[in-house]
C-alpha cells in the first residue's frame, strides 16, 4: 500500500467555495471497481477571497464565465491555503478508477445537491498543487421559511403567505448592489393539488422593510384553494445566466 493524496475543493457554480456561510461540503472518495470507501470528511476553511483580475492558481470556472463582475478566487498563499477544502489521504496498492463526490450541507444537513467526478489515480500520487481538484456544484439553496406545516393558514384565509430564503450554493446572499443582484433570479411558489396538478402559483419578490431590501428573503402570496386536502408547496428558484436552479418543498394540510 502506498499513501496517496488529493486536495479537493467544492465551488458553487457562479459563486464562492462552500465554506462557513453554507455549512461546508461533504466530500467522499471511493474506489469505483470495489466500492471501497477511501476517504470522507466535511471540508474546512473559509470561502475564498474576492478579486476582479485573473491571478495565478485561481479557480477558472467562475472567472471565465462572468468577466464583467467580481469573481471569487482561490488565495495564492498559505500552507495549506485557507480556502475550504479536504485533503483526502488514502492507501492504494494499484492504479484505480476513483470517484470523488461532494454534497452541499446547509446547516450541516445534506440538501440533495451533489456533484462528482471519476479519474484514474495511481499509488503515491500527490495531487495537492493549489487550488487542487475543484468540483463545481451547480444549483441554488432554497429553504421555505413560512408557512409552517404544523400551523397551516386557517380555512378562513383567502391567501397563503409564502416566505423563502434563497442563496447561491455557497450561501452568498442575493441583493441589489451586491455581486448577485435580484434581477438575475426568478423565484416562484407553486401549490400542488392532491392529483399532482398546479392549483395556484405566484411570482415571489425580494422582501423590503421600510424601502430597504432584506437580502435573500423572497415573499409571495398564493390564493387559498377552494378544496380541502393535502397539498404540496414548492418554491423554485432559477438563475438563467448560470443555468443554476434549486427548490424546496413541504406538505400542507389545508
């Protein structure tokens, strides 16, 4: 057996690295042929530094896709770099096809967004040159804040107020004047009837208090259904410029 190492970092598509703002990422390394687990851990470190120019050892996935806006770059100094990542170290006795996968873990809970790559690795390989192997995680982080399934709107209601938290997969907030303005995102709420059809829908907009936007909080109002039953509430968000999308769902008894 020979010790082998791969430095793995997970970067949100169009955003930063998955760090403390989102609860990091969970990285797993497996031998494809045998299925044997070689290494796994929650990444550790910060989310990267903001820059506007291309410098050595950066993650180019975002830098090249959005040249007119600020880009999140991997720091070029530090041993190791403080940018969130996982140094996977394991033993190999022969060349093997390895699968490296990562999941987003907002608040420490996997949100079903994953990414993976397969590559041949040989015993003793040291793939640790900065910025390491950067896995891009597409999608948007969406969490429904209200209504609460345990306290659904009363039957006398004429509408259902919906509030959702929407961020980049790295946890970066959406707000005008920031790197991710609200105009880049389409957020909608849907009420799905027991038969699977859309009972109602609405466009959600960024919440404002006293004329000021509340970063990443979107609100909307759905018409209350005429028929009682068990409905599914879905909030979906799309960022067309990066082909990012995300959603969240819960069940309401109305």
